[in-house]
């Protein structure tokens, strides 16, 4: 059962103040007689007919503004007067018998920096809204349960409750705040990248021909948890051996990895207590030595990533960084002979390949995404920006001009995906650019992706994954010391 001890939490008062300021900047429509109600997460059962509880993890937007990791709480914000009230569960002795000592309202005040904490009830919420003379309540509930705390029967006549699923008013405010990280947030994420990066190294050292993917999955989870990570991963690890790395989100993690194959390990743990994510991908040979073909493709991806990292700074468009990575890899695939253009050579040939998106056959996803309390932090593909309707880049999860404080993943990759290549070979507009026989020689490479987490600084980047080995020489050296 879930412990009743107040979980590791944080004082997020400055984040609430930023929310008030953002609402005021948006105009009177966002603040006049308006309040924002955010329902936190609650305990869920494994199945409907079971009393076995899933391990609780707080909803990210709620945590961002409250710092509260406890289940069953709610938050009411009034930007016009810069005040907030946290509503918390009131437990009894029976709860204490089964789950241990429980937090009381004063505990939340002291740890979370709230001047006002109330035990949750319909009447308590209605009373605060009446006191504040609220006429509009924007209600955000990720589980779409329309919290019973906002019962029209207990609210004052004329109070309008607006689902934020419809208005997106709350989301518009909070997504922009979450996109720009404070230095404190960045340092938390750096520490998590260090912990996750060390776990990647342990997996490299543990790898050997004949190992099952699930063993490396277990090693990564163990290493992050015992060294300061949460019991949660930021996402389920991807441990893809043999040619399974060509499946972008392979998560079965239950196959034997054979001698001569690569391992694509995409894994990042979550920070214990503060919930921030890491997201790192490394690729290594299970036997400790890259083959010639593996080495060629790996170096292309690494070169693309390094050129992007050297080009990132405030004022640069993220989509342009994607195009840069695509151009570097397209040019290298052309020079390798995997891509071809009849009757043209050099830059002229590369330009034609770019115009027809031939490189996107091998790089079908976006360059990266925002990272924070969620591995795909807002505003990743949230409907607030227009997608680019072109192969590959249409899957870009973010369209922004880079600003100081953003934390993004940079994860170019090349994939010899059977279905993607088979479809391209049937496409009369693409088949002429593919050297089918040579491609067949590289199919066993599977997929290669190299991913770092970086923060945008005043004049460039701060690579939070600095020190996590990624050159061929570094990886082979580490694996030689198993």
C-alpha cells in the first residue's frame, strides 16, 4: 500500500508567481474575476476489480505549480490578487493503521510555502471562490474527471466552470513557463543526466554476446535507482539489439542479442522527489568492437549531432537544426553510395536529394523535443504550432526559436528499417535515389541514434550529458574493461 509520509516535495512559490505574472500579461480576460483550478493526480488501481494500487506519480502541471507529490490534492490560483490555496485530503486513524502517519495541513504549509492550506471538500472550494468573488473557473484535470470539488450545486449562482480541455486557457499559460527552465531546474536535470549516463556505462560494461535485452534493462533501472534516481524511469527503457534498433520505440526488451550486433539503449531515469526527466541514447557493439559498416553509419550520426550542437544558440530556429542534421546525414549517405543521383554529382546531387527528402527514409523522426518534468515536455506536438508537412520533419515535436533556458534533446539517427525502405523502393519518386544492393549490405546495422540533453545558454549550449561516452574510441575503450 502507499505510504502516508509526506513525499519529497519542493517549494514552488516562485513558479506560482510566474504563473500570476503570465496571466496578467495575457490580459484582463485571463484574470478578471477568474480563478484556475488544477486537480492533482490520485491513486489508481492496477485493474478495476483489484485493490492493488499502482505506484503514485504526481501529474506534472500540478507539481510544477504546487511542488506537492501527494495524491488526492487540488490547487486553486487567483492571478489577479496573486494568491493560491492548496486543498489536501484529511485522513483518519484507520488510514494511519494501514499506511502509517499521515501529513496534516501544517505539514504542507511548512514544506511547500503555502500561506493557506485547506482540507478538501466541495464547501471549502465554494467558500474560497465566494470570498474571491470569482465568476469564471478554468478547471484543469488531466484525467478528464471534472473534479467533484467543483459541484455547481455548492457554487454561488453565476459561477461558470470552464473545462480547460475546451478553452486550453490554463495550458497556454503553463506550457510557456515550463519551456524555459530556471538554473535550479537545469542543475537538477544535469545531476539526473550524470546518474543516467553512469548507468549507460554500466550497461556497456555488462554487455556480451548472448545477453538478453531484459538484463540490460534491469541493470539500467538498478543503477539509476541506487544512485539517486526515482523508482520511476522517465519512460520505459528501449533496449534494442540486433536490427531491432531500427524500430524507433521498440520496448519489448526480451530478445537475445547476438555476436556482431549493436545495442541501441535509449533510457533515462527520473529525479527522486523532484520528478525531472533525463533522456539519453547510446549505441554500442555487444561484443565491444564496431564492425566497419557499423562504424561508418555511427560516425555519420555523430558528425550530424556535433554539427547541430555547435550551431545551437538563442535566435536559431529548431526546425533549421533538424534540416542541418538531415543535410549532414544525406550528404554522407550519398558519399557512401547508399543514396545516388544519376547525372549529378557533389553539392548538386545532395541538393536534389534534399528536395526529394530522400534522407528522411533513413531519418524519419524529428531531431528532438523539450525535456523537463515530462520526457516530452510541453509544448511538444500539443496543437499550438503548425506542423511542417514534409517527410521526417513532420514528426518534429517542437517548433520554436531557441531561447536561453530551454532544455532540449538532440537525437539524430539513421535507421535501416525494412518497411520504410521497402515502401521507398516501391515509390517511383524515391526508388531512383536508392542503391538497393548496397542498402541490403547495411540492413544488419539496424538503427543508430545518439541523444544528449542540452540547455540553451546566452551564446550556445550547456550539454548536460557531457562526460557520457559517445565517440567510437571512448565506447570501445570502456567495453574493453569489462
